[in-house]
């Protein structure tokens, strides 16, 4: 049974929210401003916010736009990890962890692609996205709780600097720094958005301009 088969069996990941919080806190303590670890952690936070936006979007246009943002963030982040961090893990006698990480990314890409064939307003779409979110949260927990701290402790200061430079290059190659740093709707804004929608006529709903293009 693959990683995705195991985690997709439930909407919630096997570890608790408190487990994930503690793992992130420990990883953050090992990070340095602007280094590869601090950037990976920031990507993880952005990805989690994108999931919340997609799951709470109220219209077809908003769901497609939120899914587009999520897919862009997942792909850019995965590209950087696969090109830079996972090879470094394998070189530091962590081939098993590196192999699992590649597999987890591949299965996530496959499942994300499956969303394109589903009705964005249907329950099946929401359930599938919830399963993907659970699997990604588990993947993030494994990285923040074990894989990345082990890598940070194993590499030299020179390699640490090289990984940071290369991680930024690979992420920017797909996402672009301007896109990543542009203001975006975060999960904390969802309740306010929903309240505003409740005051609008049903036929006049329009997605916020900063959601991006409607087509995913």
C-alpha cells in the first residue's frame, strides 16, 4: 500500500494538530533568516492557507482560482525540494526518506490532476481536496519533524549556503519572486469574506479581483 493509499483512507492525517505545531516550532528553531529551511517552512504555511481558501470558497470561479493558486504553490515548492533538498538528503544517507518524499509528491500531483474532472461545487470535489490536504499535512509533518532537521544537522555550513541559493533559484524558476511576494488572500480573511457575501444578492456574486484567473 502506497503512502497516498494509507493517508487517503481518512480525511484527517494520523498525527494531531498539536503534534504538527510542535514539529514546526522545533524546525523553526533550527532555521536561520532567509535560509532554505525558513523558506520551506514559509512555503508550507502558504500551502496550508491555499487549502483553506479552496475548501471555503463559495463560488465556482473562486474555487477554480483558489485551486489554481494552490497548484502553483505546490508545484513550485515541490520542484525546489526535488531538485535541491531531496538529493542532499540522499547524499547524507537518507535515501529512504528521499525516495518516500519523491513518491509522496508524485501521488499528490496525480490526485490534484484528478480534481480537474470533478464539479468544483460537488461534494466529491470537496472530499477529494480534503483527502489531499490530509496527505499533504502528513507529508509536511514528516519533513518538519524529522527529514529537514536531520538534513540541517548533517550538512556543512558551505553546503547549507549552497542549498539556500539553489532552493531559491529552483522555486523562482517556476513561481517567480514577484508572484510569491504579491499580497494574497489568507485563510484568516475567510470569515470576513463569507460575511460580506451574505449581504450580497445571490446573482451578483463576483470573485475578489486578487483571486487570479478563474480557469485552472
